[in-house]
């Protein structure tokens, strides 16, 4: 418990694993919703609805890959931190 309050215990890896599917779902729903939205004539979003469906699918694929890489980099950063902490504990004899 003391490790949690002194920030020695990192909870971010677990939060990233929870946030990944939520973000992936948002990346999937966001661009695909433009296929089903019919904007009013003269609306500022009318230009968005004229995007070809191929571009929307491509943006979903690229968005999913970028989101996955970003989450993996964050998890890797915290894994490196944990490894360094274990090596430090082993070196000091704790």
C-alpha cells in the first residue's frame, strides 16, 4: 500500500490495457459514422460526407495501427521502468 502512495507502484500499464479497446472502438466508429450521416445542404460538414468510402476505411486501418503502436510504446516504457527497478533492487540487495 505504501508503494502505491509513494508512486513506486505503477498502475499505468493496467490503465493502458483498459483504454486500448475503448480507443480502438472510438477509432472504428468515428470515421465509419460519416458513411451514415447525411448532412444538411450548405452545412460545414457537407465536405466530410463527400469523402470516398475507401478513404474512410483507410483512415480506420491507419488509425488502428497508430493507436496500437502508441499503446505498445507506453507499455514498453513502463516495462523498461519495471526492469530497471528490479535491477536496482537486485544490486542494492533489497
